[in-house]
C-alpha cells in the first residue's frame, strides 16, 4: 500500500524533534455543492529541528515513532529517491 504524502504549514516547533503540521483539504459538499475547508493537525518527526513555525512542509506516513507521531518530514533528498 502506498504511503500518503501531505503538504501543510508548521504551527508548532516547541518539542524536540517534533513539529505540528496543519493540513487543509478542500472538497465540494455532496448536497449543498459548496466548497468546504477542513483542516487537521499531524505531528511529524523532524530529527534536525530544521523547520520553524510558518514553514510549508511535506510529510510522509511512516511506522509509529511515538504515541502520537506517525509522520516524517520529507526532505529534498528523500523526495527524489
């Protein structure tokens, strides 16, 4: 099964090696036909503490790292491999 890749904005970098990423998705409501915006926060592993609040990042699904972390930040080297 392919691993999902999401793009979002960093909302918190207060924890060591962890960032919180806000991912927004847009879809058309099935009955009202209005565009709806929904957002969800994911906690992602950032081993070098490179990303700060406001950065746009891509995250990829991975095996559980901790109780709440199931995502890893994708770097340019990993994206091309």
